């Protein structure tokens, strides 16, 4: 593995397994919060966004999000590029998602409420525009705390 020791990856994976029950609850809460914002319409730095349909939960996209959250939590890197330079679209495709458009929003910080991530995304023009974009119909979420912090990753895909 490039840039990561096997011990770090295994340690982060163990944290993932041990915290999976609480993480799933947190992940579903985060997706619900993003959906509430989408259907209400929000003010992004680029202007007010019209309401958008709720996102459908996708196990496939959640797997891609989990892969990136694991990488970020293990390495401390806040990046859309994963191990070996993988991109959100490549990671999603590796789990079987082949939509025309695939993207993600990320946040990393100390353990704490996910609302910090949501506030950051709302105040970032690019991230706010992504999660309010009506072309994205499905999403998967992962929240993972590792030695380097808590990674929040949401992967979105369009209707094929």
C-alpha cells in the first residue's frame, strides 16, 4: 500500500468494525439532515438553491464513501484522491456504480457532532452546490474516527 502502513490500515479497519453500530446511526442521521436541507432549499455562497428531491440511500455508494473515510482517517489527509490516486468515480465503479456523474463531499476534524461538517459544506460554494444539485439522486455516507481524526464522506451519483 502506498503511503500507509499495514498496521495503520488494520487499526483503522478495527475502529470501523468496533464503531459500526454507532457510525451507522450517525451516517443515517447525516443523510437525513442533508435530505432535509435539499427539500427545503438552502442559501449557498453562490445564491439560494431551489428545493431538490431527497437522495436515495445507496449501499454501493456507502461502500465507496467508507473506503475514502478509512483512507482519510488512517492517513490524516483531507483529499478527494484515495489510495493509489483513486477518484470518487473510480471508487464507486469498483463497487458496481457506473452512473454518468459521481462526486463526493468530505470533511475531517476532531470527533464531534456532524453538524460541524454540514455547516462547513453550507459555507463552501463547491460543496453546497454539490449536495443541493438535483441531478444527484443517490448517496452513500460514511463517518469514521481514526487516529488522525473523524472523516465525513458523502458520495453522490446521478441517475445513470
